[in-house]
C-alpha cells in the first residue's frame, strides 16, 4: 500500500507525459487525477493504520547506493509525521487536479500540465517518506524542478519565465545550504540514514571543530546549514522573494505548490530533524527569530498589495513564519498542526481566488473588482470560510492551530520566544486586516469592474466548486476533530516518537497560559476586521488619503521593503557586469582571440598562402626545390663553419 501511495502519481506522470498526445486530453486528466485520488484514499487508510493505530514501518524499495562508506537503500520511513504529510500532499493535490479540469479546460497543453502536477506530487511524496538525507534531497530537488516547470508553464509570457527562473535560482541558494548540511552530517556521523544519525546525536552533542582558527559547535553548524535549506524552500525572510512572483503560474499551481505542499517542505525538514535541532540551541533560536521576522514582514507587505493572488501569497509567507517560530520554541506538534490546518484554508483561498479570476475574465487586480457577492455567491461563501479560518475565528481550524502557536511562544523561555510572541500578535492583527480588505474590495461595495465583464461574472463549474467545498469542510472542522491528537492530551500516543523534545513539552505549559494571553489573538483578529470594515466599507476614501499622507511608508510596503531592488543592486547587476566582462574580455579577447580568431586564423592564413604554391606548373615546383636545396646547403655550411 505504501509503495502504491508514492508511485501511483509517478505512473500518472509517465503515462500523461509520454503518451499525452496519443491518448488525448481527457484520458490524461483521468489517469493523473485518478492516480493521485487513489493515492489520497490510501493515505487516509495509512493515517488510521499509523497515526491512530500506533504502527510504524520501514519499507525497502531497492538497493540504491554502495560507494565506500556511503551505503543506503531506497526505503520509505512511515511514522505519524510521514502519514500526516501524506494526507496533506495527496489530498490537496487530488483536489487541485480535479479543480484544474475546469480551470484549465481551454488550455491546449492539458496533458503536459497534468503530467507536471503528478510529477510534483511524486517528488513531494519522495521527500516526506525518505528514510535518509540523500533520498530526501532527491525529492527536495524534484519539487524545485517541478516548481520551475509549473511556474513557467505559460512559457510564452516573459513574466512567467522570469518568475520561474527567479524561483529556481533563489531555491538553489537554500539548497546549497542543505547540501552542505548533508555533507557535514555524513562527515560527522559516517551515514545519511536518519534513524542511525538521530541515535548518535547525543554522543556528538557538545563537540566542536576548528575552522579558520575559530571553534564552532558541530550540531549548531549542521542544523544552521539545514535551516538555510528550509529557509529557501519555505520562503523565509531573506530567501522569500521568489514566492510572490511565483503567482505568475496558473492558479492551481499556486494552491498546490505555494500554499499547501512545497513551501511546507522546510517546516517538515526541521520537524523531522527535531532530534538534531534539540541539541542545537543556537540553531533553534535562529529558527524562532527568523520565523518571527518573516511573520511580521510578510504581513506588513500584504496590507497594501492589490493583486488578489499576491495578497494570499504574502499571507502564506507570514503563516510559514508562524510555523517556524513554533519549531524554534520546540513546539513541533503545534507547528505541524498549523501546517495541517493551513493546507485546507490556504488552498481554499487560492482556489477561491482562481474562481474569482475565472469569473472576471482573468482580472487579478482587486481595484477593478467589487460588488461580486451577488454575482458569484458560491465563491463568496467559500472565500468567507477560508478567511475566517485564516484569521482564527473561534471554532475554525485556524483558531485551534494558530492560537496554540502563539501560546507556545508565550509559554516558552527559549531564546527568541518573547520576540516571536509579540510578532505573532501583531501579525495576527494585520492578517485579519488584509484578509478582510481582500473580501471587501472584491465582493462588497460598488463594482469597479468593466461593465461587460461584471455582467458575465458567474460561479465556477462543479469541477471547481466541489474541491472548494471539500477544502471548506476541512477549514471549518479540522481543528475540532484533530486538535486533541496533535496538541491535546492524546498527542503522545499520536506522535508515537516521530517528534523528539529534549526537555519538558512546551505544549503542556501553553495550555495553562493566562486567559488574557489566550484572548489576545481574538482581540487582534477583531481589531483587524473592524479597521478593514472602517476603511473599505464605511469610509472607502480613507485608504487613498492615508496612502497620500504617508506616501513614503506606503511605497516602502507596496514595493515589498525594496528587497527586489536591493538584491538587483547587490547581486544581479554585479553578476551581469562580471558576466559581461568574462564574455567580452575572457571569452572574446582571450579564448576567441587565441583560439578561432588567433592561432586558428593564423594557421588558416598560412595554409591559404601555401595553397598558392600548388599551381600545377613544373617550373614553380623546381624553383621551390632549388630554394630548399639552397637553404639546406646554407644550413650545413653554417654548421660546419661553427664546428
């Protein structure tokens, strides 16, 4: 069963990718969607078997690498953490496949698109089932590749190509850190097998090594390098710039890759390596601080964005910050629970935004919308559910998971926890504001859309609405049904050792924080809603007036803290200048100058002149022979005279 979960999407990719033109669009959709949905069904069975049944498995697939001391198999590590990720990946991917049947119905390249979706799903499943670091890295790079292919799916659009290249390059920076961490792990432990490494960590903890005359802690160094990889994949502050631009891909891609699965790979990596991070306090502090900074940074940028998908993209970035600072205070269960619930309501919001864009003839600017509530009531209801879950309305999935993340930051005494708690509260207020700003600008008030487009607006077909309904159910009920397992009294038996905590479980303390701390996220949520209502319903002229009054701050946030401009100045332009220098001087003057334009050209010139001697006249040859004899005699006489 577990092999089928992983390899069914690969089978769908191979059939649609290799034979898509032969079998046609409909067959490609059926085989890829069917294989992923079957994988999702089996993942739910696996969840009952492993997470609720208390079983764990190590399933060998085949022998893979035998090279000196580096020996490991391709095997599947099946525990509670794995099956939680299996459910998230396959369920969201299956719903996105179904949704894409309607959303991409007019695209002529459907077989290629669905093949890419299935290849991505397989790569992500490879990542989360890996029982060794190299296998995990294989899946890690696989999702990077398929992300590039899907973001740039509409390759005739220059913006899509640029976004795909940007995502690929920024992720390579993070992946370089992951690779260094992998190499360091093998050097220290002599293996890449996860369980073997985890068992040996206590013996290595506290040891150090010398580099450039300085002493560095081994475990902190390895975990910091692994965290750099997590930062790139999960779009944390500094390596976040690729995520908003990735919205150039089709909306189902945004929901699958950049809301629910790929961007959570970094969170999964840190949680999987909790036995290592627990012995690396400096690395844990870095995780908490970077997570807190990311949560507040992305929330501030989301306040002023006008593209409906970019608002949700920055929301994703902010929520990933919440997950990371929960990891940083050793609340691994709370972080994974927020990952689990976030997958439902964020995929719902992205696919709901896709339904809005579909209704508005591909318009994404919220300033050209408004008044859509009556035109697309089904989509409106779905978006309301996603919004209240995201903002943490009591009883919804986000309420249970996000509030617990904030409470663990308050209860913790770890380095960076106080900072993370404060950032989490402010980010919660901003999350509520920009989420309701999106709803009010899109669905309420007078329409600002083109009249012809507005009149034709209608709800999406059933193939798009059914996945929205399933995700909405999860956004409403996932917290109620699963909070006790993930973060409640049943969590020890549920996690069954798949997460490791060195000291006391911080979630115990989080359940007993003062009532005012539990109330703060609700106050922040309500404040954000009231501010958005005041700005965009009661006094819709106020946002424009404030933007003019604080034009500098508005421009700073609208331009995303000028990170793109800063990176362009620091890295892109110097790289182009170096490349131009190496091309013109190195390649042009040196390689070409001494190569095809130098020595080769000289040989060609000499050969061309020598060819003139081959005239066919005997007296020319006799003259050449005479010249040769004269030169030979002169040489011999000179040599004999010198002797």
